[in-house]
């Protein structure tokens, strides 16, 4: 352990990265707003049961990735590895059953103990949308259209593909499970140890295995689509028709499953080839059984989460923030006037930077270093005339401007 290094798999987000990060979050928030999703936030930690009892005790998250600890009161708590279970818990604790359909957007840090690599961190961030109370495929269409619009607004639409599958309803899944187990038992010698364990407890998870031997076997496995009952098939057909109507392009991937137990019907991922092995940028699906399983009133749900760090790597540099206006006092006596002018400009909506010390040369150097667009030079002579000198730092041109006109004059450099 070194107290001077961040914990493995965590990182500091400095201004350059934060600019991208915020752009991703802000774009998601704005697109979600247009769909009528209200922003909420739930605690970063929950009772361990919130996750352990819902995500499935064979999921990667529950078996090896949770940050679980006992607090001083003896409760077992877990830093949230994902948002959905916390939202479901909040829905129940706040008695929101009368508020359906409930449409929420949330964002924040998530924690998973995994092997850190590019695009895979131990503290990372997600933006997330959840739609509760809509059992119709139209609900899935809406959240997927929201996801597609979000990625388009980030300028990455042509780098991602929406992959879609159905996991069917419980009856279809049971029928499929039986067929799958029969097939996998015939290949048991080739399966990884982990998958052999999953075979009895949750064979569907084997379809999601990252082990190469498993993948070769899975390639020949029967498909879910062959086990769908009429209701599940109908559901999936309607979903496809809805996506067509919304002009959301997708590709059916019959091998796509999601790693968590609570999914049914729609499962989807937006993936890219541009990020190497960590190619899934946004993923989600339908979770009709989750809230009832947690002890709440049976309530259908659908939604997705997207990895902010992965998207921040994928986007072009977002538009830069406005360049500051530097306030430069000439001579020590002008220091307090400079404070007053800077405050006035900030009050009017400008980004004003007040150098802290040094002569005019040093302050102008700093103005250049921070990329200031213009400098307001405050000298005794001009001030005696209630004026200041405004220098365009790109052209070097300068003019004397009455203080009363300063705000109006500077608007050419920075719209307040
Ligand atoms: P994977 O198969 O890559 O482990 P997952 O199924 O565990 O993904 P989800 O739980 O669906 O991922 O999370 C939704 C999104 O959050 C992912 O598509 C990804 O963009 C992002 N994400 C998940 N885990 C991490 C992580 N450890 N570091 C960074 N981003 C992550
Ligand atoms: Mg994972």
C-alpha cells in the first residue's frame, strides 16, 4: 500500500478528462429530459442484500466483484455495483407505486472489484435510465430510442451497433434452460470449471462466458429463439416493429445474454469495435421480476446503464468552455479596483480571471497560459477617466473603454 497513490482501478479526474466526462453526463441528462425522465439519486451504499439477493448468486458481480464491508454498527453494506437494484429498492421504500409509470435518470460512481484494464475500473461511472410500470414492449422501445439518441448526440452513432435479443418469459426460459443443459452436459469435459459450476445453478450465464473453450461450445448451443412460447414471440415481434417505427437500427444477436439474473424479454447492448476488448458502452434490458422479488408490489421495469469512462474515450473532444477574460491591474494601488471589476464581470456572467500577484508582464503571461481571450488593463490614468484598456489577446489590438460600457464591449469576446 502506498498512501500517495490512488487505489488500483481508481483514478483522479483532472480538468481535461472531466470536460469529456461532464459532456457525456450532461448529454445523457439532456436527452433523458427530452423523454420526460426526471433525475434522481440514491445512496452510494446499500444493505448488501439489496444486491446479493437480486443480481443472482452466480453473477460475476455477486460472486467476486462487490465491495462489501461491515460498518461500525455491524450492518453488512455494499458500495453499489450498479443502479437498477438501488432504484428498485428506492421505489419500494418510498412507496412510489402510485406514481407509475416512473421514469428516472441517474448518474454516479459504481464500484466493482475487477481486474483493472483499459475501460475496466474499480470505481467507474454510469449514466442510467429506468422505466418502471410499463409492461408493453413500447417501454423497451422508448429506453432504447433514448439510448440511441444519446449516443447520436455524443456523435458516436456510426461507431456503435445496437445488438438485441430476447430472453423470453419465465416459461420460455425454463424450456430453453432444459434444452441448453442437455446440450452442455454433452460437452461437459470441454467446459471451464466456472461454467461447470454454473451448469446446475444458472446455465444461461454460460452463454456469457469469456472463456475461449466455453465460447467454442456455446457457438453450437441451441438458440433461445427456438424455445419461445407464443406470448414471448409476440412480445419480441412487437419490440422489433416498435424499433422500426422509431427508426432505431438494431441487429439481432441470438447469443446475447445479460449477466444478471433479473432480466427477461428484451436484452440489448450498444457495442463498438473502437475500444478493444471493452466494447460494450451501453447495456440493459427488461427486469419484470425484480421488484416483486425484493418484496415490493409486482412492477415491470426496463432500462439501461452506460459506462461514462468508455464513452468519454470514444467521443471527439467536446466544444471547449468559454475562454476567460483576464483582469490585469497596473500597479499595486489598482489591486482592489481589479477585484471589484472581476466581481462585476462574474456577476454579469463572464468567466473572469484575476491573477493573484506579480507585475503586468507576469500577469499577461498568465493570461496567455490560461488561454484568456482578452485582458482588461486597469491603470491609474484610465481609471481617472472611469475607463479601462481592453486588449484583444489574439490580435494584440487594444482600445480604451468607459467602465460603464465594459460589459457590452466584452460581449464580443465571450457571450455572458
Ligand atoms: P462486462 O461484460 O464488460 O463486464 P457488464 O455486463 O458487467 O460488462 P453492465 O453491468 O451491463 O456491464 O454495466 C453497464 C455498462 O457499464 C457497461 O456496458 C460498461 O460500459 C460499463 N462498465 C461496467 N463495468 C465497468 C468497469 N469495471 N469499468 C468501466 N466501465 C464499466
Ligand atoms: Mg462485468
